[in-house]
């Protein structure tokens, strides 16, 4: 009988979009920018850690809440919104390929932004799904 550990997650991100989001974050909230930048570096260095950032309902000392984005689910895209305890004004939006054990950060948004009505963001997410090669469930 063969015993094996599940394959670790792979992590990617929408480089142009996230770069622009980080720049906006830096202008508005330098503390949040620093925390999110370090988190991005952490996920790039150890993508196995990304599983907790995309697991719906997950909470720990860093993550306040992970919630499915229902409007993405309506388009058969697996996506979540992750809130962090120490940068409560900002949200991280991830898309997921759970069978392939892959996650992609597609946006960093201020809580005042309504991502549900942001058509430019939805186009960015749809394009990322294709670029990353994530399937729709």
C-alpha cells in the first residue's frame, strides 16, 4: 500500500493588476502595503501556505475570514475574498483551481470598493482564469 502526501499548492498572481493595486495601497495606507507586500513575498517563497488563504471559512491569527465570492461562482469561477486581521481595510481576491491545487491572487481592494459591481475587475479576473489555465468547474 502506497502512502503519499498531497501535492503542495502552487501560487501565482496577476502581476500587472496586483502591482497597480499594491501601488494604490501604498499611496493610501503604507502599513497595509507593507503587510500585504510581505505576505505576497511569503506566498511566492512558500506556496504551500496559500491553502489557508483560499479555504472558505478559514480563520487563524492572521486571517479574519475567507468567503466565497458568489458572483464568481455564478460564472463557474472558484474565487474567494480573504480578510486579514491586521489590515482590516483591505481585501485579497483569489481565484482557485482546487483539483489542480493552484491559487492565484487577482486583486487587492479597499473595503470601500464594491468588487461586485466593478466590471473592469471582473474582466481582469476572467482574463486571469484563462492566462493561469484555471478550469471552470
